[in-house]
């Protein structure tokens, strides 16, 4: 099944940008479709492949900082080709 995942990583430290940049670069280097905006990053793919990848990368990102918050939304469909109709 195809899914769309929206991620917002928020390291709670003075140098918060470096862990975010590293996380996004690893997502970009994956085989999945990745779209970004100033507030979040979206990644799209097959559930059985994408979720283990995200579990690994979230754990890796958490290990880089003392405290971090990750907000994640998962939608059961691939919305990567969404275009507004208005």
C-alpha cells in the first residue's frame, strides 16, 4: 500500500539546524519521493519499505541530539502528485 508521510523534526538545542539538515539530506538520498517546504518534509512510498527506513533514520537523528521532537502524519495514499484545484 502506498503512503504519504509528513515529518517535522525539532531538535531542542541551540544548534538545531544541523540535525535537521542531516535528516533531510538522508531522506533525499533514499529511493523515495521527497518534497520539502519551509515547515515540513513529505516522503512518499510503499508502506512496507518506507516505514522501516523512517524508523532507522528517526533513530539515527535522535541519537545525534540530547532532546528532539518529531511530528509525523501518515496518510494511506500517495499524495505526491497533488495539485490544488482552486
